[in-house]
């Protein structure tokens, strides 16, 4: 059953009219409809049917009326429970309730930006309207209290639905079809100002400007004559805009969406998009998010893409402003506010003159609107603050804009390898990318995962269909041409950097240029202090990135490869071809002083100096003495990649002497920690630099360093050849001390080549050329080598004596690293002598030193020896635990000998 009370009373089941004709039956049905799902007793029904008769009618009469009505509409429609009658219907069976639901849903849909759904819902609701509630049963609205209030509520709701549907029709460009209906509404509701405003706008957009202005005049006169008031401010503003023929009033395509075109082939960033979606989910929330990152990482593309995704939630529009301006000159917020206010309807004649008044007006206009604001390429907080209102705001900037304390922050980095390849696939097509999968990956790496570079590369391939991906990747691998080639039409990677560079103060520009001389993947704060101490300025400009805090407690910074190429380009262009060499010369003196300060305790144990780093970003230098070797080692660990890259930079710049000296200085540290890859890189460069410089003595030192590398690699023939060449130079030049050191190394190699007699002859000769007092380290190292030789030959007493003397010499010098090495060798000899307690004492002392020094590799060696001691004592479980612990430390290192010994222990403890 369906019941209608808007207009004349009707009841029908499908096409079957069930409307009662008897007056009391009609009254009774109205009572039930006004009280749906509410139990009504006979007494209550009698009171409602004859409100002025004091309830003198009989119950049987009421029951008779109810029975007749039930026969008409159905027993299941009017039910009986405990002597009370109930109209058992849902809301949609009564037109007034359905009307209310449809209007509310339509208004909600309009607020959510679902214009078509809103128009459909509001249209369906208005189609239900047939006139005032119960106009034929209670025309005066006095018989039942519910009639008058329901009639008034539904009429207000109807007018609101009409008003909102008119707004939607005006936004959709249906102004000509609305003129007649709006004219009637203004006559029927002469004081309903929203109808007058809609009527004026429909006339204006239909080319009837004079009539629109006359309509305003009539309303103003009516309000003035009858009520002595002015039209609403919004209507006054509309009149002034029409009076001055504001062209923005002609826009009939809906609310302003000022966003740039959404970037094609948007790829990745799913986590960032998800967070932006959540932050912009509620148009009523004044959420603010700062999307920040280095130049070219795609901050604007991400923000624009997220704003287009959020657009349906913002029915009043999406505003956008590029705050960077032309030629890198930031746009003043007053100019942005003027543009926004014009879009919001403020005519130029009414535009406030001051920034403060524009701020206030903008906040007033946006207070009740569901707007999304996107402020792109913000320079600083002062540029953003005047533009903030009560609507959600996305800000993009190279700086995190830390002064905007209420903002969420989303850092945007370069794309990882997978996303970089995915973007290239979308740009050049899957067929082309799949055919050259390896080249596509190489192209992604050459572009450094930088979205702007990837897009330009994709555009170049699209513009040159005859090129292969591998061809372009090969071209771009030439650093000198990379920035020149990364352009397509008016898109260039260079321009992305030039904008930020031109906006820097002179000191920061100079620092950026100087950093371009380096190829290191990252560098510590002390480097930036040396080059001008403007690191944070460059971070704020998006040309440098704070990377991490390293093991030495230093702040480390990272520069993208393409940023570095741009910086080097500016360095050469503005300071000349020799500028790179000058920058490296400035750096190398300080760097080598620091390396010596950090390295010296490893060889002498008698130095007390200062190191950079422990105070982090303050750029201070932490004091250390012989007890702080751990700090010096940590500094070298932190700077290892930087210093090895610096050797390469010096070699490329033909600074031969500096390159070979730094390579030589780094060798003991790289050897101690078994960093074979870095050692290999700088070893060959050091040798070539010495040869280029024509320095025979330096060449011999480099050959000996490479001999040590090949010994660590267990490439005995190569080590032998390098060391023989070095020894020959030292002998010819009369350098007895270095000759003795080289003989010791050569003896160790000969021992591994299974030439014990030759090995012993060289080691004895080495010891003869060294003095315990003038060169205790050299003498101790040679005695250690002799101890190893004697141990393998079964000459255990001689081995123990040599090693005890080595330990004593190293104890006197305070060189704890070498002492621990000698103690571990001695522990192994004591095990062979079956002096297990003595072996444990030596191994435990060595491990104690390793722990105090924080040397994980030395600690692993000690754990292996202690495991061997435990095995000798009959404790296989404990031995296995220590071997496992050692293998965990050794994982990822190139030190094979202790690893093989630890594995042998594990194998031995598996046996029954």
C-alpha cells in the first residue's frame, strides 16, 4: 500500500485506488498516517476523531470504523496487538516520509560533488509534491496539531530542494530553461532572496543583463519598503559583479577547478597517494600537508594527481596557484589572493587593497565552502601563511617548511629501480621496453630514478622512434653530455635545477658549485663546513638531502647525481676549467690530516689529536687519545666510501701525488677491516697516479700495497710478483727499512706458496734489517710471521718464543690491534703445545681488546680461537655457540680464513 498526504489524501495498491470516501474513514486513515507504527488504543482514536466531544462516543463505533478501514486497506496494513491498532508501514510507503528522505539524500550528494545523482534525487522528490499536506482533509490545518507543523516543514524542504536543484541546473548551463520558472518563484516568494539571486544569474547568462539588474532593484525596493533592510551581502556582491560585467559570471560549467592537467602515466607513490587521500577525505577539516623533496622528484605531479582524485569530494571547487612565478621570482601572496577572490566572486572594484584585508575576505568566502587548495612550489612559510583558510590545503615545496607547525609532512624521494622501470615502460610502451629489458633498467639507473629525467628520456625516445633504449642509455652514460641530452622540447632537467640555483644567496651558490667537484655518494657535515657551511640552505632549496647520522655521529648529506652534474657544470662555467682541481686541493689537505689523525693510533698508539664528527651537525671536532681508538675507527668507517671516491676524483683531476698518498694512507684501514672492493679500486688508482707522477719510490709503495691486497685475496702469484717488483726498487734506492718490510710480506707469500725455506730466508733477512727499538711494529710483524712459519713446521717452542716477543713489543707501543692479532696467533700455538689454559688466557685477552676497541672482525677471530679452545677442553656445545656467533659477524665480509675455521668447528661438533 502507498499513502499520499501531500496534496489530496490518496491510498492505493498499485493501480487500485483504496482511498476511503466516508469522512470518518478518511479522518481515521489520516490519524494512522500521521502516527505510523505507533500503537493507538480505542480511547486514543476516539479522542482524535472527536476532539471536542469529551470521548462520549462508544468503543464499538470506533471499532466499526477501524474494521471498515481494514477491509479497505488490508488487515496486514492495520494490525491489532493487545487491544491497540497500528499502521504497519515503512517510511517509503508514505509520500511525505519518502519526500524527506530523497531531499536529504539529494542535498548530501550535492555536497559530495555528485551533481548528477543529486539532480536525480531532488527531481524524484519534487515529483512527489502535489500540494500542501492534507489540503482536502484539513484545508485550514487546524484539526490536528501535526498538520500545520508538517505542512510548514515540508514546504520549507520543498523550497530548499527547488533552490538546490536550480543551483545544479545553473552550474550545468541550463540557465535559459530556468528563467520562466525562477520568475514565477520570485513572484510567489518575493522575499526569498536565493530565488532572486538565481533569477538574476539566469537572466544575466541568457544575455538579459538589464533585466537582471532590474530584478535586483525590485527586490531592494520590496525589502526597503516593507522591512527597511538591504539585500544579503552575497546578493549585493552579485549585483555589483553584474553591474561591472564580471566575465567570470558567464562560467556555467560548474565550480572552478584550476588544477593543471593531470600528469599522464603517473606511476608508483601508492603509499604517498594513500596518505594524501586520507588527509583530504574530509572537506570540512582544515588539514594541511606539505609535500617536500629534492628538485625533480615529482612533488607537483604527485600533488596534482592527488587533487584530481579528491576533486569529487569538493563541490565548491579546487583552487591552484604556482607560487614560484616566472624566472624564479616568488609570487606575492596578495596577487594569489586577488586571483582566488575573483574566482570566488569578488569584482575588481571591490577588491581590498591590503594583504591583510584580502586574507580576511578570503577566509570569509571559504568558511562555508567545500574547497580544496593546492599551493605549488612554495618558497617559504611567509608565502604560504596568508593563503591558509578553513579548507584542506596541499603545499608542495623543496623545503619541509618546518615553520608550519600544524602541517603533516610527506617527503618525496626518487623512484626505486622497480618504479623507475615501470614508468619507462608506460612512457615508451611495453613492447619496446620488454624487447630491451636490460637497457630499460640501465636507462632508469642512469636517470637516477628522478621522475623528470625519466619523463624527458621517455619523450626523447618517443620523438626518435628509430632509437633503441640501449642507444639512449649509452649516450646518457657520458656525464659530460647527460644534461644536454636530457631535454625534450621545452622540457629540460637543467631548468629544474637552475630555478633553485638562481634563488640561492651567493655563498650557497658557491658551496653548491664546489660540491660539484665530488663524486662521493654522500659526505659529512665537516665537508660542507669546509666549503661554506650552507648545507641547510641547500637542503631548504631541494638541492641537497639530509641522508643519515653515521656511526661517528656525523650528519651526512646526499646529492643526486644529476644535481652534482649541474653543480659541476656551474663550477666550470663560472670559475674556469681549473676550478675542480682547486676545490679538490682545498679538501685533500684537511682530509689527509683527518685520516692521519684517525689512522695513526692503529699503527703507533701514541697520538692524541682531534677528529671531526662526534658533535654532529654542529661541525665540532671531538678530542680523542689512545684510549679512544674506537672513535677514530668509527670515523674511518663512516668516511670509507667518501674517501675512496675522493681518490678517484683526485685521479680524474690528475692530482697524482694527492691521489697516491691518500690511497696509501687508507690501505692499513681497508686491510684491517677487509674492505677488499674499495681497496682494489684505490690500489690500482694509487699505482697509476704514482707512475703518472714519475715517482719511483711512490710506485714501489703502491706495488707493495697491491701485494698486500693480493695476499688478502689469497692470490699468491700476483702478490709475489708485486712484492718482488717493490723489493727491487727499495733495494736499488737503498731504502733498507722499506726493503725489510717488503721482505716480511714476501716471506709470508712464499710460505703460502709452500716454499718454507725461501720464506724463512726472507723473514730472517727482514728481521735483521729491523730494530726492536726504532721500529718495534715492523719487528713485531716479522716475528708474528716467523711464529706462523715455525708453527706450521711443527717448531712449536720457536713459534711460541717469537710470538711472546711480538706481544711484548706491541704491548710496549700500545698498539692494541696488533697485540690482539699476536695473542690469537700465540693461543693457536699454545693449543698445538696442548697448553690449553695458556691458550685460553691469550685468546680471552685478545677478545677483551677487540670488545674495547669495538672491532667486530677482530672479535670474530677471537671467537673462533676460543671455540677451538672449548673444543680442546671437551665442550663441543659451547664451541658450536661461539663458532655460530663468529659466522654471524663474518657474514658479508671477505675474510675467508676464520670463516673456514669456524665452519670446521661446526662440522667437528656434528660428529657423534
